[in-house]
C-alpha cells in the first residue's frame, strides 16, 4: 500500500518575496526560507548572472502551491 505522501516542489504562496521560489525550495528541503534566500544572493556573487537565469527558469517551471481551504 502506498500511504506515504510524495514530496513535491512547489512555489510558496504564503511566504513570497519575488515569486515564492526560495520559500518553496526551503519548504522542500526543510530549511529556513531566509537561509535559502541568502544562499541565492551568495551564489549571485560567486556565479554571476547565471543564478538569475536559474531563478527565472524555476519561476516558470515549478508550479504554484495548491491553496487548500
């Protein structure tokens, strides 16, 4: 029996700064959203604009979280 819930990556609809990508990644990996945002900023300084392209791709590809009432 498959009673386990499958872990999926979604963009957050609760904790949004730009598009909810960092919050969604934080929730998926059980980290604080601030840590993930800081990692993205640090990655920008080390990798340059490539991380911005990655963020934009994640914004487009990762679906938004389902709102459950």
